[in-house]
C-alpha cells in the first residue's frame, strides 16, 4: 500500500500515537459538546466507510471539526477503524460493527422521526460461473444507482464456489477462492457509489467446507464498498426495522411462495410469546432463483431471481430457472413500524440477449410494479 496521507484523525495534533491495527489512538482526554452531531456521526460511520472530505461535505462542517470529533469518539473507546481506500489511497473511517449474536447487526434503535429507507436487493450472482450474466448484472445495478440506491443487500451465492455438483468444474471460469473473489471484486468496484452487504450462500460456503476459508471475508478486504454479514443468515436492524437476509436450502418447490411459507411456519412455531415482538419486518430470501413479492405472517417477503442463466443441466434439474433482476425497495417508517412500502422489480433488457433461448420466457414481467 502507498504512504498514508497526513489528513487523518490525528493530523495536526500532538496527541496522536502511531496507528495500531488500523485504529488511530489518542492520548489526551477530549469532550464532544454537540450530542446531536455525535449521534449523527456515529450513525454515519456505522453505515458507511467515509473519508474526512466526505464527512465534511455530508455534515457541512470544517474538516478540522470532523477530525476533532472522530478523536473524541476514539477517546470514548468507540471502535473506529481506519483503512486505506483501494481506489484513491485516502483513509476511510468506519465504526466496526460486530454482530451481537448469530449474525445480528444492530445499527440503530427506533425513534419518533418519520424516515425513508431506500435500498436494493439481489441474490445468487454466481460470479465465476460460465452462466453468470455480467451485462444484466451491471445494467440492473446502474438502474438502481439511477434511482438513488446506495446500498444493495445480497442474499448469498455471490460466487459460484467449487464442487457443488458432479461436473461443476467444467462450468467454472475460476477454480480458486482467490480468483473468484478477484472477479467479484472487479464487478463490485464498477459501482463505487453503492455498498453491497451480503451473506454467504451454499456456493460461497463450499470454500469454507473444503478448507475453512471464508470467501466473503476475503472479498471484504479487497473492496471499499462490500460488507460481509456472515454465513447463510443475518439480521440488520436499522432504526428499529429488522431486515433478515436468508439463503435457503434444497431445490425449488412447486410454489414460489412455499420456501418462505415453510420457513416462517417453522420459525414462528419455535418462538416464545415474548419473542414475537422481535420478529423481522422484512425477509430477503436467496437460493431459489425465483421471483416472489408478498406478505406472510406479517412480514414483507421478497425473492429476486438470480444473475445466473438457467439454461444448463444443473439448474434445469434443480428447478433454478427463474427470472433475472433485482428489487428496488422503498420504506416509510417511524418508531420501528413500517407505514408504507413500494417494491419495484428491475429486469435488465440485456437478459434477453444473454439468457439461453430455452428460458427467454423468464424475462417477462413478474409483478405490476416492474420498473
């Protein structure tokens, strides 16, 4: 890596120690006097990797004031990490969010402010598969960007993995975790204005089963705009709204809604009465390569299809031959309750040329709100 720039959280102060494990330490005690700004800065750093410049622009404050406030948070033992941008070499600051338990990422609790949450949802990208649809993927992401989306949740199978089925190796462009994460990193890096928060699916997890390696952890180290949420399932809690990402199991069933119905039936059957108030508001499901948008057990449930062509023997046999696209989801919420939502399904026009002719029918519109 290149030499770190002097513009960092300890620049121009005598209280800075040398960075340790990416964290800039301070010696002297400091006090933040603006509690409202403190909360906003913490929320920003928990949600985004940010430079001093971008924080100054976002909050309309001088860079020196941003630096001083970051130093104050460090003194309060807030776990702020500093890393060098792969793209620009600038220092990026973020608050290290550790899952509380079982991949639960708590960002913020409910409040009385009426808010809007705007995000994308995709799944089953299958980078390094010869059946991955790169033009469709980039078109869909560009259309999400054009709608103001800055975060996309991915419900697993970011990469195609290894040894999933007999003859899998002949359907791979890359055969190692390093090569597959390189290919995925190159694709995500083409959309620097968006962050991708993902769980590992069964294809990603195949590397873990082979030798214990965590491909999404490797991918996170290669990118400024990717966050690893763990394996197979994760909850993200944002202003009291709980979003659950889930990568399913087995092949497709006779009804596209059946995977979510089965999961929710078993999930609620195992809950104690006092746990009912803590159930997810939104369920984002991957693995099945199908389209679904509906409400079940009081939850908003989405399945976004995939970015892998189903025109191959394995997908046909497993029933993984659904549509190609991604959701644009918009929520209006307050005090931990969703009052309004829209879910537009974006189907890239490139899929018509990329997908096998036998499955051209999967490019039709799957709901009235197709964007």
